[in-house]
């Protein structure tokens, strides 16, 4: 069985601060894929990144960066110089090759960025 | 960029009524899903559909639920006799491969009164 834990429930920061959203996962599969999705106040789910279990390279995309560490089963997401538009709920999710792309989501972290 | 479209955006229905939620997945995708999100809670898997049949379903997806791909483009979720606890946002998603990212529609907010 798969499990994704997002221990932080709500984070509030002031604009331009850096913020890290934590994600810890559990799976017995050796091949798996991790995702982050953003859910802005309008409600849609927006895909941000996918990382497979064999690729532990960190990734940076503009102000976003992801730190994948298999040793601690973590896939953390950092937003640098946060902006008000980053305010959203962020979900970490997991799937495995045997799961037909079925995603197991964490409970989500509500990020509020204040001007 | 191709996207998943869902209609209606908001559906209000009375308890016991049947509802059909509609989705048009991305055209070259092969895997289709329904997820639901009760207000303020996490996104929960309902069902996956591949090769014209259900490939997996969750405990939530009981006999009151059914899915159909009636033609080459639409993918529907039917709830036969709605209950108050069915009130939620229902997301349709599609993907091009077994471990490809899911692309979600904007959701249908179902309110059962």
C-alpha cells in the first residue's frame, strides 16, 4: 500500500520569503513516481512536477525547486522568493508502476503568502 | 495546450436523484480517472478506466457509481441515487501512459440537498 504524508497543514509567509513544503512517502515498490500538484483558490489541480524513483537529481524550475531523497523517503518542494500568486493548496502524490497511474495524494498544505 | 474539460462546473441535485458528470479527456490519452475531493479534504481516487473497462476502483466507488465512455471522446461518471455525503468536487483526469502525469479537469462541484 502507498501512503503520502504532508505533516504541515497550513503555512503562512510574507511575500519574498522562501518556503519549503515537506512530503514523506511510503511504498514497498522499488519503482515509483512522485508528483506535486497545485490547487489555487479557483479549484483546479495543476501539475507541477514528476520525479521517478531512479532519478534523485534535484530539480529547479524558476523559483521552484524539488529535493528528492530516497534515504529519508522525502520529496520536498521549495518556493524561493514567494509571491502572493503562490497562495494555494499544494499536494504531493505517489504512484507505482503497478498502479495504472492511480495517484495516492497527501492531505495537502495550504500556503498563504501575504503581501 | 490540450486540456481536460468537465461539464457542468456546478451541479445541484436533490437527494435520491441521478446525476451524470461529463468529461472530455485529452484526445490521445488512454487512461481515464475520476477523483473526488470533499470540501477542505484530500483528493481521493474513485476509479480508473483503460481499454474500455474499469481497471481499478476504490471502496468509495460502490454500486451507486458507474462510468462509461459512450463514444470516442466523452467519459462520464453516473451516480444513481445521490446522498448528502456525495457532495464534493469531482475531478476527471486523463494520462497518456501508466506512469505519465495526470492532467485534471477543472472539476464539477456537486451539491446534494
